[in-house]
């Protein structure tokens, strides 16, 4: 991973290069997390369906809610392990899936606090902006700016900082670059939306062969949603690591090499 300031275009492109360089580790962790999440979703949905005597409404609502919870936990897990892999790439050493999980477990608590506040802020902004039609358009820019101010807090947490210290340092690093980071965050959301359209269309296409039976449709749709969440989180976590390097180079001279004196 190069240690230097990046252009906006590079911050969009280079996460995929980082993922490609660690495709075995990240692919394995993403697939494992996806399989566990999907098994939990199907198990919970089937359990609630049995409790309600197969009610269609109860089955679909249990599928939606269990998918939302498992997607949140999947993002939490992949955010931590992907950032751990990014830190190893920064030091020039590749790590395997087991080491990435070990580093995630060490910093699991402060990362959990960040994830909870991250979610609560997002829900609060959306609810407040949805109260009036005229305020709805400002939800995305407002949320993007809030996300931008804390965008590089996760690398700080994985480096060993507590939640409060990590957020404080992230805000200092992002000073003057909040809208640039917000633009990156919103651009990624637009790219994820473009990916989601064909991805969510695949289950509808496959139902032409499997039929429109309830359980095949539920499994296909929930799997597609979780796959999109996993892909998006791995890309975003890689972007956070690159933005962290970029901001530290610009504000703290991380890329300056001081020659040794004899």
C-alpha cells in the first residue's frame, strides 16, 4: 500500500486494488460471514413461521427483521477484519483470516460502540429529515458530512485507540476535508445502488426456474441482500484505510522520510 496523498479518483479505485491483493483472506472471511448470516436468517424465519402457523405476514416480517439484524452484524464483523487486513498491508505484511479475526476480537468492544452510534446517528438523521417533504433532500448530504467527520475513526480503533480518542483524532484529520469525504461516501452509495439493481434482479430471474414458492424466494432475496452488504462493507472499510493514510500524509506528514544521521 503506497504511503502518500491520493487523488479523489484514486480513493474510488484503489480499494479494489487493496481487495485484489488480499482476495483470498477477504473473500474467505466475507463468504464465511455471509453463510453464517444466511443460516441464521433462514433459521429464525422458519422458527417464527412455525410459531405463527405459517402466516405469510409473520414469515415475511421475520425474514425482513432477521435480515436487517444479521446485515448489521455482518457489517460489524467485516468492518473490523477488513481494517485489520488493511493495517497489515500498510506494514507490508500479509495476514491470514485467523490473524485478522484475532485482531478484530481484541478491538471488538470499542468498534461495537462506534457501530452502535454510527447506526443511531444514521437512523436519527433519516427520521428527522423525513418529517417534512422539504427537508428530505438534505438527508443524504447531512448524513454524508457526519459520516465524513468520523470516516477514519475505525482505523484508529484497530490501531489501539479507544472510541472517544479515535473519533476525536478522526475529526482533527478530517478538518477541511469533510465535504470531500462526504462526496466519496455519497459516490460509493451511488455505485452500490447501481450494483444492487442487477444483483437483486437475479433472484427474480431464478424464480422463473424455481417457481414462486415462498421459501426459495426468501432464501434468494435474503442471500442477495447479504451479499450486497458484504461487498459494500469490504469496499468501504478499504476506503477508510486509504483515506486514513491520505489524511495523515496531508496533515501529519506521514509520507515524509527523515534520513538517519551517522
